[in-house]
């Protein structure tokens, strides 16, 4: 990395990827290098004190040039993108093209040093056709001529934590009786707690959130999504708005923000609890004890031909395993009894910082499976990393 190579940095959970990137950033700042620190999602960006890759470069530079944005991209020497597995091949190529256009340089990522960080054992991104494409299937990934650096040692202070061994066993396809027994010890059919709940299906997420919200006796406020624009555009772009059509919020409601507004103290995925209302708008205390006065948000599409307005919140006693990617949780109650695709159990369990913070509501055989694609690509990445020694 210090030799100015383009690098894909990957490896086991707790192997020191974040630590290594922070050391790299500090060393390059000393020499005056200009570094863009980004991540694929707002939640992941907060973990590295950065911004989303989308807000850094934008996909619309060719349509509505943003001079400040272009200048920022031009002045970057090193681009870091964390949680790279959550970017689709399509989006990764768009990012490459946007940066080339901003800099007016026809080289991969305009010739900047690129450091990608992540782990392809996460759930793959899904494109508009329903197909899954990790970024390594894109031409932009191949054009970078990346050096693969695979970290395969544990460096967390809690490296003896049973959770680390469980995750290693799943990714190595070596789940034995001991591992299954360790997970079974965490299964509790009835367990009173206030842990965030992770489910495999959106139906269970909605059911849990509505039930918990109904239990609150406080006064409720209802927020309804509204449109301005043609009906045909509504049908096309409704799925791009992450807030529900109707949100009922009370004092005590657990909520999650659905947009990135770091200037106001939150990003997509920031969680908190509603503490009151001011002028019909919720006042949310986040998990790090910040108070946020929540304004309505407008999503605009097709050069403002369509505008969708809603409060940027949704209930969050429970979330889907897919939506949990990029999060880091001290504790969670996880239901893996309805896992339906490879990697789901690995993703859910790897959200936790320790075995102690885990409660399982159920588990099935699919929970402990990882995809052939992830397993084979991991073997190839290890081999390529050995070539760099």
C-alpha cells in the first residue's frame, strides 16, 4: 500500500483490516497526501469517519456538473472504499466512469491509488434484474490491476471469543459438532431483552416492529408519504425511497434514519429512540446520545419531474439481516430459523462484537452455509495474496 499500488485488502473478521487502513492513512497524511475515505453505505462510513462513495463522486456528473464535487475528486491522491462487497459491479463501474469524467483522465479511476477493503463472504448485491454481481466481475475491477492482500491472523483482544471460531468454521466449511453445540447453547425460545432483532424476512421485521410499537401507550403521530409528479414515474421510483408509505411514531418508538445527512448528525442506518415531538416533527435521541430534530425529506428523480416526501425514519426494534450489513452490534437477538440463502447466518453472526452479546431464536441448516462463489473466490484471493509475498 505504501508502494502506491492499487490494493484489495481482505481477510478474516478481526484480522486487522481497519487497524491497517488507519495506519496507512496516518502515514500518508504526514507526507501531505490527499486521501478520500469512503465506504459503500452510510453506516459503514461512520465507522471510518468518512463519507459514502456515492456522495464523494456522484453518478450524475455528466448531467448536472457539481463544481465543488469535481474539484474535490480532482484533488484526491488516494481513494479508499470500505465494505466493498456491498457495491454491485454495475455501481462500481459507474463510480469509475464518474471519477474519470470529473478528472477528464481516461485511466481506471483517473490514475488515483485505490485501496479497496472488504470481505466477499457478505450477502451479494442484487442488480435491477435480480441477478447478483460482486464487483470483481466488473471490467473496472480488473483494470485496476489490484494487488491482493489477505490477512489471515486474529488480532482482536478477544481472539479467544467463541464467536471468532464459529465464523472461521463457517467460512472454511468446517462446521463440526462443537461449533453447532456452541450455537445451540445460545438458542432461547423465550428471552426478555431489549436487544435489536435480526430476521431473514421483511414480513417478520414488519410484524415485530408493529407489535412493539402497539405496546407503547403514548400518543401517536402518523406520517404519510406524498408525491408530486406523474403517476408513471411514481411506479418506477417508489422502490428507491427507503421510508415506508405510512409511519406511525410514538414517544418511545425505536427508529432508524433512512437517508444520509451527516451535517445534521445522522446517516442511513443511524438508530435511536423518539423522545418527543416539536411542531409535529420527531425528536430522536441516537444511541450515542445526540438529539436530532427530524425534518421532512424530499427525494427527487428525473431532474425534479418527480418529488417524493416523507419523514426519513422507520421503526427499528427489528431489521432484516440484509439491512444489517455494515453494522457493528454489541448485542442482538437473531432468528436464523428461516434462513433462505447461503451466507445469511455468517452475515448476521458477524455483526456482533462478541459471543456474549448473542441470543438465537432459532437456526436451520442453511444458516451455516456459504456460497460456492464466495468459497471459490476466497481460495483464489488467498492464492493471489501468496504471490505478493
